[in-house]
């Protein structure tokens, strides 16, 4: 067989972030015969991947990395060497929203994808498969193709471009990678494209059932990633909008969600009301979709998806306003404990975290905000809120809540939830002792709907839960 139909033996992943790191660590774990090198321009990040303190927290990830590191899994800043050796290169760099110029605020900034593509083109001395792992606008592979064709100087070196978007969710990345709902591989409908698609499919088939590996055209695959994130975000905005109606009517959002979720056409997932969505992807990918629609003069389509973002911003702002209103319309100089700063549980990632918006709203109003999060460092919090002198880092729930007027739950960490083992009213957090050390009235604002409202009210707290009627 020609080298272009042989099994993949060497993989390079450009970008050692939240996607590149876990994705390729799991791949190395499941495919011990493939040599996997994950590279990055950030020395700090690579050093962390090579240390005992990985740069990102994901349940189960540390064990996997440690079991393969130095065997068939390597982290390096020698990008060129890894590209040269690879049969297949994942491009897993960041694709943030552009902050200036044409399309600012909406279009994806593809400078990192372009830089990686140029590097591959310049260095390759043998044919390679290049895989878009990053989330990119629809038809990005076309630009990559043009860059490769114009830059690659070597005859006989052929590149196939595949789209293989990543659907992992932070906090459950390892589980999602081990048992993905689906693996999507898009290719051009050519002999060469199909061959490349098969070779990547064979890698995944080592641990993923064939029926879960979907092959599509290149443009469908690129668009599917944007579409999936837009639909998930839309569902959160939908439940946020209904939670707002619940708060005015006495209906309870969890009951409404349960009633709706039992409809098999709707299903039970992604119906938990809270502070809207956060994280680095949903907003960015909807911006991307809006930009795509506007580029093709599809204004109603752009407006439709824009409303999902409007709803999300409103959800966060409305929660902050509720806190302030209940606290007699002023939080100036009041101590408020904010529990959770990550955008969701089981991750230390704070990108677009709703907690940042809530914290900022309260800090602007003059509150002394004490923040505790099990996985977010003080340094990370300072990067987000450093401009405010009234922000404080706390190393425990108790320290954050001592002498506070209110406790605000902003992230759904399990350690904030009532412990199921010791019954519904017993809490992992000792709310009775927290109450004893708080100012009166002592408020709890549950932005994630995870606390036992009745138990807290019995202790004496005044509780507001998102989507659950008025404060009592
Ligand atoms: P990230 O910022 O954590 O990681 C990207 C890494 O790429 C950074 O460490 C950066 O230094 C590196 N990089 C940039 N340019 C480089 C270059 N030319 N050479 C080498 N390294 C370079 O980003 P992420 O969260 O891992 O996301 C990566 C992509 O995956 C994005 O397109 C994102 O939309 C997508 N995605 C993210 C998630 C998620 O949950 N975070 C899920 C699915 C898809």
C-alpha cells in the first residue's frame, strides 16, 4: 500500500489547550502504538503539561497523562520537529472572536489557524493529513487549502484536509472523549479525501464504535460544530426565559423543566435554569454563525441567533439586579460571599463565566465581594477582577461567608450541594454555622438552583432561587 493509505503512526497536535491536551492524551492512551506530540508556542503551558501541576483541571485527566507521558505522549515547544515527523496534524489552536477590524465582535480570528497552516506547509517533506480540530467558520478548509497550495514548495508532498470538530464539554472532557456521542469527520468527496477520512476513522475506531463515527462532507462538518453549540446555547436561553416567567408567576422552573423534559421529542437534558451559559465557546460560536448569516445577507437568521445572546446577557444582569433589589437596593460596603467562579463545575476555566458578570455588577455597586472557588486560583480571579480593590480571594466557603450579608451561588460545584448521603436537609456545607456568623437578615441567592431552599429557610435565611418565585 502507498504511504497515504497506511495506518497513522505519528500525530502532532498544534495547540496544548483545553481541547488539544485532553483529546490527544486520551488518543495516546487508547493507541499506544501511535506517537503523539502535543506542541504549543506557550513555554509556560508546555512546562505545566510536563509537570505534576497540569495547566487544566479535568477529572481523570492527570492519571491518563501520567500513564503515557514520556512513552508515546510528549509535550513540547519544538513545533517544527513534531510537524516534520507527523503523518497527521491536528490544528487545535484558539479561534477567538475578532476584537478589531472587519467583523470585529463577530467574526472568528483565524490568525492562529493560518500561522499553524503556514508552518505545516513550509516544513512538510512528506504528505500529511491536516485536521481542523479547532472550531472554525464554515469553509475555513478552503482558505487552508489555498495557503497550503501557495506555500508548500515541495513536489510530491500532498495534503488532505479533514474537519474533525471536538464536542467535548469541559468538566467531563475525559468521559466525553472515551465515550463520545459521535465522532464527526468531514472530507472532500474525492478519492484522496475519502482515504484520509478512513485513516482518521481507523484511529478512532480503536476505542469508539464504528456506528458513532459519522463521515460527512467538509462544509457540513464545519457547520455542524457551530450548529450544535448554537442549539445547546439556544436551549439554555429558552429555559432562562421561562425561568423569568416562573419568578413572576409562582410557577417553579424545575417542575416546568421536568414536565417538558419527559416529552420524548424534547428530552430531559440542558433544561436546568441558572445564570445562562458561559465558557469560551457558545457565545463565540453564535457570533460566528451570526457573522456567517450577515455575510450572506440573511438578516432574519442573524437576528434570530442574536436573540439567544441577548437573552443570556439579560439573565445574568437580571440576577444581579435581583440581588441588589432584595438587599434594600444597596449593597454598598456590604460583604457578599460569591461561591464559585468557574463557568461550571469540575473545571478551573473562567472564560465567559457568568460569575464574572455577577461579581462585577456587585463590585461596581460598592460591595465587598469575597470569592471562593475550589479550582480557580487567586491569580486567575485577579486577572478577571484586578481592577477592583473591593474584590477579595477566599480559601473556603466559611471564610467567604464570615460576617457577610449575603451568599451568592454562581457555580454548580457538587461541594455546594446538599449531601445526598446524609439526607435532604443535611448539607455538605454547614449552613447553620454559616448563618450564625452572618449579618441579619442573612440572604442566600442561588443562581444555580442547587440548594435546598426549604432547609435554608428553616435555618432563617432569606432565599432567592433562580426560576422559583419570590424571596421568602
Ligand atoms: P486554548 O486557548 O486553551 O488553547 C489553544 C492553544 O493554542 C494555546 O495554548 C495557544 O498558545 C496555542 N497556539 C496558538 N497558536 C499557536 C501556534 N501557531 N502554534 C502552536 N500553538 C499555538 O483553546 P481551547 O479551549 O483548547 O480551544 C481550541 C479550539 O477548540 C477553539 O477553536 C475552540 O473553539 C475549540 N473548542 C473548544 C472547546 C472547549 O471546551 N474549550 C470545545 C470544543 C472545541
